C-alpha cells in the first residue's frame, strides 16, 4: 500500500508466482487508492486533525512540484507516474486535492497499477537471480 516497488520485491522474495505477485501488487495499490479516494476527507478531518495541528497553507517546494506535475500531465499522467514517483497515497491525494471525479481516479489508477505491476514484477522475476548474484545475496 505504501511503496509500490515493495510488492514485486516481496512477492519474488517470498517465492510467489509471477501472476500472484502482479495481482497482490495491484490489490495493494488499489486498496490505498480506494481508502484515500473515498475516506480521505473523513480521515483528514476526523482523525489526522486530532494528531496534527493545522499549519498555515504556504507554497512549499513540495507543493509546487505537485502542482507542476498536475499542470503538465493532468489526470492520466499523474495516475501513470503515481506508482514510480509519487506512491499510491501521494498520487491519490494529489488527484483528490484537485477535485478529480472519483470514477476517473479509480479507472486511471487501476490501469496504471496493472501496467506498472506487470512491468516491474516481470523485470524483477526475469532479472531476480542475476540481481541476487550481483549483490552477493543467497536466498534462504
């Protein structure tokens, strides 16, 4: 849910099949997307506000980067970049903060999860043993 790359790496390390790893990685990303798309406002207002004090809203470097990504790539580009640059939570929060319709968020994030999960998992399964040899690691 938190880091997309952990799914394929964990699946390979645990000895799961390629298909199982892809499906679990997609499920993990979509779980965080659903959670923050549909319950993000509730979490922010009811839970996080109790633990974190409200700060003055300023344009920080990080905020400027998010706005730049949004302006340059839009919904499709943001969803496409989410697994590799923004993390599922960061990409979802970015899309929801710009009031993207929930159906679009779900659709494009699912497509992105399927594409990136297949690419990253396939690469890790293809090169996994070679990478282990390169880093002098022997699997248990």
